């Protein structure tokens, strides 16, 4: 819904497209700790209950470089290089969460009417940013293997979009993970059109079966790319730290945009993150513990879903990430269902904010399994399914 | 200079206006600690050499509210209320430095061609943001008392600008501080035109004589306003924390813009700042010590300037803030002078980035006195003045 402001205040045209995050709206209504929330995408705080952050060195008190702290840039660049990306510290920028990477990329490429291609469904906060910058957004249906290369090729030919936004690894919300073959095909299509790839990859480390295939950007031969990463899902979200690495020719304008946005990111957080990530053995141990913990939750959720949703929804077991994505056979009023479940102490995310408003979309729900305690999952899903079943029979 | 990128990458139109910060460029060339830098606006690190930050509570590790932490919002709102602003926690937003307040305000009001009025000279990083958002910028000459109300009135009538950006208290770069009378006059003009005021106030606490008069926003009767504040100048810049408070009708869109920009600011920093600012006695002691420290530096700088610049420049003793603003009688190549002083280990800021490029501006220098150690000031200013004098005689 567009923001209502008194008519005499003259706002920029983009503000008519300004939406709040539905997830954050629901979250702000669920501050009550007794609620069982499948709605957000929050990590499980029990993972860091015994964590003490290293003390901040006084060197971190002064203003710092817009690029970010060199030790952290080196660590994150070397991690990207391990994935096969031609990355180094000089083309790695520390951001205030990977959300800021979306803001910077939008500023770099999007003005009113710029064609942009993304997945349907897609990450809702990315959609929010791209709409704010008044892009002419085209969404292609996503299946479990990824976007269809031929469909992407045809849409690029038709729209001449300068930018494609993809979240190919354990996507939020759908959990989809592009196959290796599909990644190579998509890279070839982007190369053929010389279309910049904005690849968002926050969930890569949270894999429950095999490691995910390398980023799509790794297979590009000539077209430029921006690769977004985050420490929020596997380290400490409260730090609000992310990073981007990119083709060399895009680094300088992105750095200047970062300067204009907030000068630089919080420095104590960068020292803390560098110190925590600089210990590969500890880091690996932490990631394995986190995978183990979330895998248990995923499996428990899968059992509970089979019990309560087996006859009313379809879904695929996610091989990584933090979400189940349920498709219901027919359209219904999920906003009304949400009101009803909230009254019974259960929150979930309706699927529509992950699609463009103008599209005729399937009726979906996103259910987060990282936050809800194991022992509450059954109860929460039982309440949710009974509300949906009652709605169905009305 | 516009960013050069290969022509086949299709960037947004605004990128042609993207400039880096000259100050940051100079700073990145002066990482060498032996340089005497009057160029930036950095606080003196000796002020926090014995400071230990409070430990971060684990509650700060999780994702947080986009508005910011309530205790910090309450403290900052109550501080704004003390200055006479109709502020409360519900209309106070924590930002990633007050630079982000500029980005959010620009997104809210500016699109290509939107008329905007500001001071000449003005804060260069604000100019950078407003140019990026392709505003049609009109600059009014600033004198020691502030902008001329009649000139502002006439320019508002002519341009119908929806937004005026002012830095009325110990302005960066000029040090100007609007008188109480002038503040009331400017407020009346803004009210008459129903033009939103964006008031930037990071230096208020750093006063060397009397306290500064209240913010201009405090005297507005009906037009909306946004008031930016920062903890960077008086607490710890590395935290990258600022805040804005605003008229109630502007809060909701600014909050959504904040969400889209970076979800929320670093949480440990917000806990630290709240804890440090929540002790009024300690806080007052810290501010008084800081004023005393910087006053000494200012006075020492004034003596050295009288000795070395008395015959080649004009300036006013700043009653607050961190800068001397020198005007030279005739135009000259300050970029060449900077190259020359850098070779001799001295950095300063040429004045031109604080003006619109198209204007015919006086020849000015900004000299920061907060960072340079007392014992280096004489030497630095001697070198700088001898370069300028040599240039004059060539």
C-alpha cells in the first residue's frame, strides 16, 4: 500500500512504490515471546547463548575506510575465491548487511522504467528495493532446478534488461537450489546478452545434504557481476554485516555509493567478525554445529508437516536454508488466515509479498523452521493447518 | 568527475553525478601517520584512549527493529526535546551515522530535477548525496549570521523547492552559527512556503563559548521537518550511529526507507551508546572535557594562523565545531597547492567541493583542528602558508 502523507508535502515519485516489509510488520506484532513464529527468518538464538564477543580494540573507535576493514575484506574475498569467483580484497566491499548491497546495486542500475528480471517467487526485501527505485520488473517462474534458460533468454531479448537478480542457492522463500548444469546454462545466457548478474547468496553455508554448486557468477566469461554475501545467517545478525564482491569495473562506483550511503559500516563489528572468521577450524566447527542443529529442526518440521499438511499442501524438502515453501491447491485469503492464527498465537508468512502484485500467482505460505523451538513445532503447525482446513471447508 | 565505466554496461542516469568524497580521497592518501592532516574532520583519538566499551549483551546478537533500540531512541528523543523540539521516541529513528539520514531524506524528497536549496558553502557529503539523486540544487551565500531570510524567501518563491537543507550550528565547513533572531526569521520563511526543513546538527555539543541557540526546527509552526543528529563527533565515530527525529507524518516513510536501506543499524553499538549516554553526569563530564580539549586546540590554531596567515587570508574564529574556514583574496590553483603540501607531509581541504561546481566561488580552505596534535600545528601551518605564498608570488 502506498504511504499516505498529507498532499501538501511534495515527495519523490518513488515514494508511491514504498512498501514496508510484511515480515517485519508481522514480527513487530509478535514481540510477545509466547507466539510461535514461522513468519520471519531469524536464526536460533540458542546457537550463540554462550558466545562472548571479543573486546573491541580502540583502533576501531575512529572513522574508518568506506571499503571496510582490510583483514575482513581479505577473509571474505578468500572465501569467495574458494568458491571459484575471481575475487580479491580490492574488489570486496563491506556492507551494512547484504540488504545494503541491494540498495547500492539498485542505485547503480535502476531508474524509473529500467527493466529488471528476477525469480518468481523472489526475496521480498529485494523486491521492495527494486520497486522503490521504480524498475520495470519482470518475474520468471522458478522451479526446483532454477529458472528456465530458454525463458530467460527470450525475456532478455524482449526486455533488454541490464540487470538480472538471482538467489540461486537455497532461495528465500522457495528453498530452490539451481543445479550445476542449470548454473552454467544461466551464465551462458547472461554472457550472450551482456547482462549484469546480481547474485544474492546468504544461505550457502546452511546446507543439509551436499554442498551447493558454485555461484553462477563463477561461470560467467565476460558479463559483469555483483555477488552478495552476509554473516547474518551463520554468525551474528545483530552485527548487520554483509559484503559484496564484484567485477573490477563495478567496484569504484559501488564504493562511492557506499560512501554516500553511510560513509562506512560499524567498525567494532568488522573487527569482531574478522577475529571470529579468521580461525578456520573454529569456524568450520561452528558451521557444522549450526547445520546439525537446523537439520534436526528441518526434519522435525518435515514430519510435522506430513502429519498436518499432507492432505492440503505440496512442498519439497529444502536441502538448505531456513524455509519450507508450501503451495496450496487453490487460492484463498491468507491475510484472513493469518489474523486467525495470530489470535491463536501462531505467525506465518503468506506467499504473496514474494511475487509481483500484478501477477496471477499460486497460493503459497513460507514457513521458517530456524527460530521455532523443536517442542513447539507440532502445536504451531496443528493450529495453522486447522485454520486453513476450516477456511477450506467454509 | 563522473565515474568511467565501459560503455556497454548500462548504468542509471544518476551515476553520471556520482562523485567520491575529496576528503576521503585525501584521507586515503594520508594513511601514513607522519602526515600532518588538517584535511578531514576526525575527532582526536586521545579522547578515548582509556575507554573500554561495555560488553555486548547477547540480546543484541539477534536481528532487531528497524526503528532502532527503544532505550537509545528514548535518550536521543529526550535530548531533542530538551532543545525544544516536539520529539519523542516514536518519531526518533536510529540511523547508520547521520550520513544515512541524508540518504533517507534524499530518497524521500528528491528525484531528477527536484529543486533543493542549501547553503554556500555546505557540507560536501550532503552535496554528494543530493547530486546523486539528481536534484536541481540552488545554493545561497552563507554569512556568519546565517542565510539571508529575504534571499531565501525570494529563492523559494522562484524555485518552489520542497526541501531546504541547513547546517545552522557551527557549520561544516564555515563554522557559521545562525543567531537566535536569524533562526526565527528562517523558520518563518519556511513556514510561509510550507517547505520541509532538513536540519543537520552534528556539532551542537562542541561549543567553545555559549551554548548554541535552539535548532531552527524548534521555531517552525506548521511546515514539516527532519532533524539529524550524530554520536560520531562526541562519542565514538567508529560506531557509525546517528539519529533523526521528524514531524510525525514523515516518520513512517522514513522508517520504510530505512528498512529497505539496511534493515536496521548495528545493535551492539546501540546498546553501547545507550549505556554511555544514559549516565547524564558522566556524559556531561565527557562533553566538558572534550570542549576543553578542543578549545585549547582551536586557540592554539588561531595563534598559529595569525602568525602564518595573517597577511594572506581572512577568517572568523569558530565558536564551535572542528574547522577554520579561510578565504584567500584571489583565486588560485588549490589542487596544485595540495599536491605540493602533501609532498611536504601536510594535508588540507580545498574549499571548492563545498560549493556547487557551476558557481563562481571565493577561494577557500577548510582546516580541521581536532585531529592534529598541538605540537604539530605550527609546523603544519608554516609549511602550508609557505606553499601558498610561493604560489602567490609566482
